[in-house]
C-alpha cells in the first residue's frame, strides 16, 4: 500500500508540471504578440500600468550629461491590457527638456542615446494633438485626474493612429476633441506669428509701433454721435495669425472681419485682431492727450519635431512639440488735433465706350452764402489727360500738377464742365461738393452720388460724342463687263467687313488693332449690301471685301465712287478708308454714301492630249466641241500633230469682256468637251463620252490629261446548222437553215447597232444568188460584250460548192451608220458550214495491262497512240481499274502504241518499246494488245522479337546473285524499309546495322522476285532481340536527421504531455500487476 501512495504522489507531481508548462507557454505568447484593437472593436480596456526597466543607459557604465548635449532618455514601460505599448521618454534640445512619445507603438524599446537628429513636421493634426496634449496651456480637460502613465499611453496611441492608422478604443475621446475643436486664434504654422499693421489706404507699414497723428471726423450711424477717428488700418498676416489688444480708456476699437460689411465696436476689454481684419480707433470729440496700447501679445504657435537616434540601426523615432511664447507688441499713440482738409479728383470717360476722354476742362468754384445770395469764386481748374484722369492745372490750395486737389477747407464747392473735348457734346451736369467734419458729400444735379468719411472723394463723369445716322450702300460689279457677271460666276454672296473707329485716322497703317464697332455685310442677288440707319459718332470707317462672290477673286479689287464713277485712289491693301466728320449737329461721310467695288472674274485655260488606247500613240487632227454650261457659247477645236491641244495657245475666248490673252480664255464655270466624228477617228476609234470640267482657279491651266480613244468593237462568229448545231448541211434537203452566232466586244452601251450578214461560196468567194442568203439584225447595246444570232434560210438550189461562209458587217447607227467592225474571211473555219459527206467507218484498239507474275490487272498505266505513216501523236490514255484502255474513232490503217508511264512500283518490259497495230476495214473484231509489267519493289518489315512492335533505324543491304551490294535501305518509324527498281531475279538481304539497343541479325535472307512479290502488305519480316542489361547494386538510403523540436515550445509541451500520459499508463499497469501478485 505504501508503494501505491508513492506512485499516486508521483502522478500528481507530473500532472502539475504539465499544467505549469501550458500556463507558461500561454503567458509567453501573450506578452510577445500584442493584438491591436481597431475602431470596429468596442471593448474597453483600462488596465494601464508601468514598470521599471534596466534599459535606460545606452551601454553599461555610460551616463549621458544632458545639460551639455541633445539627447534621448528612456524611462518606464507602460502596459495596456497586460501588454507593453510604450515608455516614458524625455528629449533634451538646446538645454530645454521636453516630454516625447514613441513614433510607433510596436517599437517601444527605444534606448537612451546622445546621437540624435531633429526634423520638423507640419502635419496639422499632429500640431493640434500637441497643442491640446498633456502639459500644454490648452490641454484637454480629460487629462485632469488621470495618471501620467495613462496620459502617456493616450498621447502615444493617438499619434500612432494619426501617422499609421492603428486605432485603439482608449484614444476615442481625445482624438474626437482634437479633430472637431476649431479655435481660429490658435496658430499652427510655426514658432512665431508674422504680423504687420499697415495703413489700408496708403499701405504704409506701421510695424510694431503705430503713431496716429492724423485723425478725421466720424459719426456713429446708429447713435449719431460725433467722434474723432484714426485712419483705417489692416492686420497683415495669415488668416490664423493675429494680435491681442486691450482697448484703451476713453477709446473705441472698430473691427471689420474679413468678408463682412459692417464694423463691430469694442469699447473695453481684450480684443483679438486676426490676419485680414480692418480696424480703426475712435474717441470723443473733446478727447485730448495720448492713449497707448503696449505689449500686444501675439497668439502662440506649435512646432512638432521628430527626433531620430543615429547611434543604433533600429528605428528610434520619437515625437515632441513646442508652444511659442509671446510674439509682437504694438504701441498706439494719440498726439492731438490737426485741421481737417479735404481732397477732390475727377475722371472723365466716353459715355458709350467707357474709354478715358482727354482735353475736357472743369471749373471748381467755392460758394459762400451771403444772405440770400451765393458768391462763387474760382478756386481750381482740372483738365483731363488722354486717359480721362483730371490734372490740376490751377489751384488756390494744394495738388497743382497732380491728379488731386488737396488741402480743401470745409465748405461748399460747385463743379462743372467748362469745355468739352473735340467732337464731344458738353456735359451740362453740375456737381456740388460739401466738406465738413463728417466727411465729404458729392451730389450731381441735386442727387447725392458719393459719400466719403475719409475727406477724399472722386467724381466719375462722362461726355457723349456727337453722332448721326449713316446709310452706306455697296454695289458689286464685274470689272470686265462693268456690270453683270460672266460664266457661272455670280455677284451675290460677297462679304464685306465694315469697321468703325472713334478717332480720326488718315491711313490704314494708323488704325488700331481692334475697331470700336464692326459689321459683316453680304451682297444679295443684285450684288448690293449696306448699312442702314446706323448711328455713329465722328471717327473713321473702313470697308474691306473679305470674301469674293463665287467665281471672282479678291486680288486687285477696284473701289469707285458711285456718284461719278471715278476710281478711288486711297484704297490700300483692298481696304477703303473714309472719315465721319461733324456736320453741324450731325455727321457725314466725306466721300459719299455709295461705293462700287469691282472684282475680276476667275479665268483659266485647259489642255489635253489625244492618244490611242492600245499603244498610246498620239492621234492628230481630232475635232472637239467646247460648250459652256448653258450652251450659249461654244467653239470647235482640233488636236495638233502631237495629238495635243491647249486653249492658252488658241484664239478661243468665252465671256462678254474684251479678249485679253494675258488672262485665261474661259471664265469661271462648268464646260463640256465633246469629241466630233471626223476623218481622224472615223472607222478607227470610238468617240469618248462627253467630258465635263470646271474652271475655278484664276490664271491656271487645267490639265485634263490623256484622252484615250478606244478601238472600234471586235466581232467573231460561229456558223452552224440551225437544226442540229453541227457544221454540216444535207445537200439533199430542200432548204438550208444556218445560224451565225456573232460575239461582239467593245460595244458602247446605249448605242444602236445593225448586223448585216450574207452567205458566200468558199470556192468562188461570191455571194449566193438567192435573196434569202442575206440577213440583218438590229439591237441596242446594253453591255460592252454581247452575243447575237443572225439566221439565214435559203433553197439548196443556191448551194455552189461544198462549203458556205457567213460574212458579218457591224454598223453604229449613233455614228450615222458608220461601219465599226466586220467579219469577212472566206477561209475562216468558224464562219464555215460544210456539205455533209458519207460517214466513214471507224475502228478501235484495246490494251489490257497485267502483272507478269500474279496476272492481276494494273491501273494507271499510260499509253500513247501514234499514226505509223507520219508518226503523229494522236492521243494518250490511262488504264482503268480493270487494267484496260481503248482508243476509238480510228480510221483503218497502221498505228503503233508506246507505254509512256508504268504503274507505281512497276518496271516496263525492255522489249516493249513500240507495239505496232493495224485497224482493219471491218470494225467487228477490234485488235486487243496484252502488256505485262514487273513489280520492282521489295518491302522489309523490322520488328521486335518479343512483342512484334516495329523498329526504326535498322540498315539493310541487298545483294545480287553475284554477291554485289546493289542498294541500302533504313527502316522508318513504321518499321518499313523499301528497295526500288529491282528486276526479276534472286537476291540476298543482310542487316548492316541494328536499331539502338538491339542485337544485329547475322543471317542472310534469300528472295526471288521472279516468283514472288514482296509488297507492303506482304513484306520480308526480320526480327531483332534486345541487348540484355546487367543490374547494378542498390545504393543504401541515408537516414534523415531526427527532428528534436528544440526550437518549438509547443512541441516541448506536447512532448511533456505525452511523457506524462505514458508515465500514468505505466503506473496503472504496474499497479494492476502489483495488485494481482498481492492477491
């Protein structure tokens, strides 16, 4: 029993060891692979703890003296949910200590080091994270009451999420705060707030000190209270930069935010002025002395640094931020009163164009009330320059020679135009300018038009140019005719550009690039266009033809006065220039209101060459007719000795103008060229189809190229017996019917033709006497090639001789019956029919082809039949499957037959070269010739001795009865080897080389080709045996190296558990055995 207890104790110990191993492995894997919690996982883990480590120093025995150097110091590890995520870090830079955070939570083993490099990042979200981070003046309220470890963790994981997108629940509230909070007064761009205070009008830069010596009157619109005020200033800075100012006592600060229309009044307290804001100060009227604002504090900025260790290979990147301290200061000073003086300026423009108008003179008079009367005194004069800006030419105050009257005291002024510019109507408007404490007020004809609290005002006024109605008519005409158009040209569709310029110009070269007004006019069917009831001021007008009408050219256009017909000389580059001048209260065109513009019609010539279609030779003296499009003008022309024609070398002239050979013969238009029948082409060539061409380029010769004349049609005919289609007629018949089939080529489609046929005797060459021996057939060609039958029928009494010939003549009715082709050859067989003769006896010869050994019929043997008398080759034929061939239709006589090709594999008998044969008078027993061939091929089949498969690569030799080697053959993939061209006799076959891997057969095989045939289906079979191989001893296998699993902690645990199970099983077995023995 004691042993039993001992074993139980051992068993418990083993089980405890196994459980401890499993727990150890679980803790090891958890600590070494921390799982990240993403935004989608909403579980909360708040278990944050820190522990001391020994990783503070970079190496043993080394301490960093951070007072002297920039360095990184690492501190305690911070755990989250039982896993390490970051450390506490301190960075020393320029002698200042900063809290820093790890750039990647997976790399929290950042060691202390004094080898560091700094860089700046402008990531806005990172800047805001440090602005609201732990230790900042603007720190997030959620950091209050939270441990330093928790703040370190939240800040680290927030920075990691911004940089790497790794999200953890613990950063939820802080990240939401920094991403949604907007504080415009917080600067996030750098250390310092770059701010300047400038004068909003003069752009004077006040810098950090503003001395406000000048001030003006100011009236609060809401209360009506009168105050003194400074000039308007502007805060020049980025939109998120600004200054904070305390409003001085007894002073108001007026601020208008960027994009707003109204100023907001701040009477007390600290006020922030942001970049782009406009502002000014105001005080009560009785305010005296100096008000000062000192030490205006700039808004702080944030800079985020990344610090990297350059001492180790691992990524040592940390992040830390700095917050800027105060920026600039601004002093504002009141220095007392100064007399308030006004300013005035003037700008004059053209009422219609808006352009500046010069040489206008304005008077400025000061009005003083004296009881009921107003005394006016001229105090200044302004004259406008070419841009319409008024220059002070006389002044009782300041500003002489400048664009502004200055130092104008309080009072009322009367302003009016004394002199208008040339060609302008004087503007009768009278302006009144009032200057007082509240500012300047300008009214025109009793209506207030402008107000300025800055005591500076400008009057925008205008003048109207003198104008009147202009009616301009433009007439289009042909220069050659002086009136109507020529050819297919027209006077409609011409386009003119009419430009108007407000100033006077004497030549085209003086014109500005762009006109003030422009019109595009287009002539109607009568060739007229124009401007009607167009109101224009004095100035310059130009007319330019920009598009000529169809058939005319723009070059050398002529401008004439419609009044007297005189050519106007002052048109330059096709541009007509005229002036619009003042005529009393209206205007007029100097050169009149009617203009004639003449164009030259497009003229050209044409040329061509007449050639033969077959050989390309020139054809001279061919006549043509040239007509214009409406047929009102035409001319006959003729090709010269070279077959060429050119209108430029001829005297023809089309059109109504006077002939001028320096120009083309034909005006713009379409023309038709028609070939006429004449001696040069009659009976030889067909006329071409009419050619249409167009003259549309000036001074050009249109080349029509080669005009090819086709030859006249060709005809052929075949005459046959109408009844049976044969070439023979029965002389015993009462009538003869002949059909002559005429084939024609080269017909002109649409032309009317007539075929005239006649029958003549071949012997005499004269027509038959019968009237019926002639025939006619009329038709219209619907194709270039046609076939027509001409039929003849006449009595046999008219037959003279044994042969009749059909003549055919083709005439073209469209060529006035001109003969264009004929077929009249008495010796031509196709036109001839014959008198039928007695049918002759015909015989035949049969040939039978067989194998000389097997007596089997042989197909595809070729035989040729020759006539013995003159050795003429008559016909060639092949034997059929039965080995037979027959030559038929032979006249009785002597012939001979040659075998010209044997069947494949067979050899012709040397004795059979020419076989004579006779065809008897009687056809009852045609002669039969038997011809035999010898098969001259020997087939060998090479196979494997064991499985009978075909073998390739065996080489055989065949020897004759004397032992001489005749030929060699090699077996192919199918095992076949073939010897060719063997005659009858005995042979021996020997294997010269065996296939690879096979033993060579030494025995010789005897064959006799005179007794047997060795075909592919019945070959000589030769077998081979494979070469035997001797096996080599086996190579022993090398056992694999056993896997101990030392590197796998899981394998160790499993091995431990297996050991425990085996141990338990052994104990149980032993216990049972011990109990049994006890029993």
